[in-house]
C-alpha cells in the first residue's frame, strides 16, 4: 500500500501576502476559493512536486509561524539559487552543512 503526502497546511497571517510570496518562488496557485466569509482555501504547488501547501483562512488551528523547517529538494542548488535571485527573492548565500 502506498501512502502519499499530498497537502500540508501552512498557517499564515496574511493570505494574499503569503500567496504572492509563494508565487514569487515559482509555486503554481492551483485553487483560491472563498467558501464563506470565514473560510478561504488557497492551494499552491511547487513546480514538479506531487505535494502542495494550503494557506488560507479557517483551515487550521496552528498559530501563524508555528510550522518550522519545511524543506524542498532541488537537483541543482546553484541553479535554484540563481533562479530565486532572478525572481527578486532575498536569499542568503548557499551553505554546505554536515547534515546535507
């Protein structure tokens, strides 16, 4: 039996600002639906990923900023670094850490 992780809720304070940030990173906005005045669901997927994130209003009880250490994997860190810089994303220098 396969078990696939497909959606992770990311608590945010400002949905529109967070959506714009992830789109700037290259994530695709798959859905943006206001179900009611209290519920808004935004699904964003990184290019090439089978797992998406969900941001919005009324989706989780987690405090914004509570999700820590979300990681993405790229095939070429140098290329990813330059791509982000080209998109105007503020990035730190690449660090080679012992844990990978």
